C-alpha cells in the first residue's frame, strides 16, 4: 500500500503582530483576492484552509464587499474551508467564558456561511488548556490540532512512564482532568512542513527526501500531512504543478491536494490501538523550559488588566443584569452584546493579548478595550435602571435617598463599596448654571445615616458634600443639564447572596453618628486586627500575619523584588550574575487612610534604588539579533529611586487582605514582583485556569534548563498543607512562580522590555511600560485543605464589584431584597448567567473546582424547568443532576 501525502494549502494569519493591523490587513486582501481568482481558474487547486477563524472573512469583506458572492460560492463548493472559531485565541490569557464565546460566535458565523471545519484548531497557541478535551466534546468536536505543548520524540523512540507530556507520534489521545478524551494531532514538524514546494526537479528531490522522512518519523499511519503555508504566507499558485512533479519523482507515494476533513477521516481508519495519551494542560513541561512563552503573561500587563476589566464587565455585570431585566421587558440586547464581545475577542489572538507585538498593535488594542467596555457599561446601566425601577422602595421615609446594591457574581459576597448619592438638584432652566451651583453649595447639608430595607442602621462613612455639573438623557426628549449636590457613602455590604440585590437608604437624622471603633493600633509598629487576622507591619513595609484559626504566622509578606530583564516580550531572562534587589531592610513610611469598625486602610511607601536600565551592550545585542539566552548585557550602575506605594485594606470579619500598589516606573529592562513566603511543606500548588483549578508541581522536570518556572493564572494561586494554606488573588496579573525557598508565591506586577523578540529585531519602546501603574491583588488564609475552596470563591467574587444605583421612593413588583437565582456548592465556580440566543432559556454555566464529585444546587426563582446544555447552549439528553462530577463543566438552561 502506498503512503498517502495530504497537501493542505493554508496561511496562518496572525491578524496583527510584527506589523500594525492594517499592514497585515492589506496583505490579507491580496491573499483572498488571489484565492478567489485561483478557485475560478485552476480546478486542480482543490481547497484552502482559512486558519480556523471566521474573522478573516469579515476583515476581507470590509474592503471588498462586492466579492461576498464569490466568497459564498467558494465556501459552498468546499474550496474555502472556514471555522470553527471566530479568532485564534490565546487559551490561557483569556477567560473561560471568552474561550466559549469564541466558539459561539464562530459557530454563528459558520452557520451564516453554511459550512464549518470540525476541528479544534490551535496551530500556534502558546500552550493548550487542560480542559480542552471536555470543551471540544461539548462543542461537537472530537479532534484538536496544535503546534505546541507536547515534545515529540520520533519513530521507534520509547516514551518513559514518567514523561507525561511526550509523544512518539504526531497522533495521540488527549485526556482532560474529567476523563474526556479526544484525538490530538501535533504539528510535530510545525505547520509549515509543506511550505513552498519546489517545481524544479533537483530542488524537489531534496525537498521531498527530507520532508517525507521528517513526516514518517512521527506519523502513526500511512497518511502523511504536509501543510502548505506558514505565517502570512501568500498562496502557492503553482502547487498543482509542484504536486504533479512530486508524483513523477516519488511514485511510491500518492500525493493529493486535500483538506483536514479527508485527512482526519483516513487517519482514524488506520490509527493504531496504542498511540499514547497525554493528560491535562500541555505547556511544554518536558522541554528545556525556555520556549513555553509563559512570560507573555507579564508583558504589557496593562493589557491584561484591561482585559480582565472588560471580561468582568461583559460576563459578570452586563449579561446577568440584562438577563434579570428580560423578565420585565422581554427584550435582551443580543446584537449589542455580540458587538462588544467581537471587539473584545479581536484583542485575544495570541500575538495581541500576549503583548508580543509592535507598539502600534497594542495602541489599537486599547481603543478596542475601551469601546467594548463602554458598550458593556451602557447596556448594564439600561438593565440596572429597568430592574431598580421595578423594586418597591415605599417602606423608606420621605427624608431618605434609596439605593439598590446588586451582587451579579455567582458567590455570596461581603465587600465594601462607595456609592455617590445625590441629595439635591437644580436644573439649568431654573437659572444660570453658576447661580445654581452657588445656591446648592450654600444650602445646609443635614446629617445622615445608612439603613437597610428593615430599617436597621448600617455602619458607614459619609463624605462632605460637593456640587458639580450633571445631565440626563431622556429616551423621549432633549438632554437635561443640571447642578447637583452629592455625598459619597462608604459601607460594608455583608453576605449578599449570589445573583441578588438588597436595598439601602441614606436617611436624614438629627444627631450626628458617633465615630466607630478602629482596627489599627500603633505601639512602635502598626498593627491591623480583626476577629480572624492580626497583621504586624514591620519597619521595612513587609507584613507578619497571624491567622488566628490555625495560630500560624506568615512572615515577610509583601516583599518587593526587582530583577533585570534582558530578553523580550515573550521570555524573561535575568542578566548573568545579577542578584535581585529586595525591599527587605529598607525603612518604609506609613500613614493611616481609614480606620473604621468595618474597614481599615494603611498606606505603605517603600523605596528601592534600582538600575535605570540594562547596560549599553543590550542595544548592540538586540540589533545584532543575539539569541537572548546568550546575551552578556548586565544592569547599569546608574540607579534611580523606584517608589512603591501600597494601600493595605482589612475589612471586618474577613480573612482576606487586599492590596493596591502604585508604581511610577521610570526604569527600563526589569521585572517587579511581590513575594509572599508561605513556609508550607508541599510539592504541588493550585491555580485558577480555564474551567479548572489545576494542580501543578512546584519543581520542574529533569529536562528543564530555564532557571525560572513562570506559570499562568487568572484569579488566584494557592499553596497549602493538609492543615493550612494561603491563596494569593489578583486582578489582571496573570503570571506567578512558586520559588523553592519557603515555597514563596512570587506574583509578577510587571515586566519592562524593549523588543518584541522571536525571529528578528523589532523595537518596542512602549513595552518598557514607563509611567504610573496600579495593581490590585490580595491574600487570604485558610485552615484545613478543603477550606481553600472558600478562598477561591472569594477570589473570583473579588474581581466582580457590586453594581449600585440610586433610586426614588416608589412602588414596584419586586421585593427590596431578593435572589434571582439560588446557587450553592462548596467547590462550584460560576462563569456565566445570560440569555440563550433565542431567549428561550436562562443560561447558567460553571464548573467543579475539585477532583471529587460534589453536590450543587442551582435553582431559578420562578422555578423554570432546567435542561442540560452543551457549551454551544444546545439541549442535551438527560435530566439535570444535583451531583457535579469531578472537574465537570456544566451548562444549564432554565425555561423562561
């Protein structure tokens, strides 16, 4: 039997990367023009794989709208192979829901065009998520193709038992943590192994002799894959001629111009029983460790912070509020939400969200983030107004100003919030603006207190009033400008259930409220204390924290570490012989910002003298494109002061401390991290990943050479023993490392570098991240191991702020306090609450964080009938169980 060679023409289309978007865009137009013309003129050119992403069609038709019919014809005839995704995303740096929305929007596009390639396509993703097998199966895909994450060893090479991420074949089974299994196709010779096939005899002999041997080295069947393309590759128009020549020169092989559908069908028919199995996330764990590209998680951290902000807005605020409002209006803003999601997803390709492109690319990303965020805010405010207007507030007195607080997270939440309450207004029609300002400013402001819907007093801080301009935009008439008087009200909202609301009011009183008790003391050193923690602030600004329940003290938390970085946007590399600069032992300054019974804040100012940049040698090495691993540049002897201001916040009855750090970065070529020594004895740790809390080893494999071991996270990383543990949470800080010394959690705040890296020299001065940056993160403490899940839920909830809106005294059909959904489960993580596309179902999605099945309860307030859905939100057979399997991803749809 002849071996069969499947030549698949394609172009891996990085939408933006080493050139600005429009440079890539114009080349895409040329590619598509050539393809459509080729389909008409060359019947032997069978098909072209359009890189698994439907956005390419939108980008092309934006410039060539007149060719829509040509595109449709090519797709309908099977010549242009599209889908199944909207974009080719980075798995690890976008949220669980963003990964799913990419599939949902891709499906919607493919249905519009009438075709889709049934292949999970991840050619150049920087590592592959462990839950991909379960996610692919729940999206109707049973095979995934990828270029990274698994180390191929080649024909007749034995894979050792302890090598879990190595494969002797390019085909393998890939099993997720829940047991789901799909066929994995590794591009062992990369997705360019059949690129630019020669049409001259001598060149073709040399080409095919080498390429066929390379493919046979890894293939488990007689079907060999040749990918005819690479990054931004123009279509090879004479590939038919090249294939004809190959048939003449190598008659023992059968060469065909083909596609993934036919190739995979043939491979499945001949697949050996034993091809090996890889498990969980595939991040090149058994390579030398240099090219996992995990350090992209800390390149241009401002992008990651904005991404978190917009994801939380759309997933956890806008969509839940819109679903609540739907019950009142029977309207849901699908088109606007899809528009916002598409804007956000356009920032999610690996070279975009990873921060490893030229400066122009990332400037354009900021515009997309801001646009998507504004759409999300607008839609949330519309829904918030709808629901608040239907809440009964008649129980409040006339001399009060009601406001409603919403918890749109899937977790019970206790947190402090500040709401701005309007206590007086004068429209511009009443007089000149400055006169209205003056009248409001001179009016006596009464004393106030905050009460809940039962009339109980809530401890709060109420600011002095201020008067400023505002305006309304009515739906049925022209804008209404005014001057208004406001006060800011800070209070702690306690134990607000998942997907619920509670009503409060600012009430006028006759006697001012007495100052509450405090949580901060000073006796040579500052201490912050509540019922669960005692925090001793040392002179250098580090913290010693006593966790009262376990009587365990964690020392020298919040140590700043600064190191040089002479690599690039992709990879961190510390200069040889350089030692980290630590904040330990340097006097810090302190000031109390707030000290109330429910909230205390202490500001710590730490100062480090650090090198202003790398030595001049680095610029020479960059221009010469010296491999970063062999660079000799060091750190400059000239130093600048780096001031690090951190606000430490403690809240009543909370085991979690939150931090807000501000750094005005005026230095280059360095990395800044916060260190949290745990002194816990364990060989593994856990971190939040895509629909998974993944367990990772603290130490590297035997083949690892990189002196660092960076890892991805979204909301938290945890280190624990059986009796105690620590969870460090974050907001848009996606990189961490577990250091061997004291099992320290090292949280990266930012990296500052000056070049893109990879295959040439592309200066990126804006990647030095000069200027003021703010970082939000926290630390939580728990006792026995099973208690860690509560800290995980708090870390998720901490990323989702309360939504709040002032209202008037009015009647309404909704109660002042109510839960839209009932959600319970110790290991349950909720990721979505939204309407299905046809509005027939209220969609709830979440996953089991644990390795054991667990009992959960998800109940809709109106007792709608629940249905099991897949990730594409299609109804499945079977009843909804209250038992959630280990690592199971579950989507439930409630009848409306």
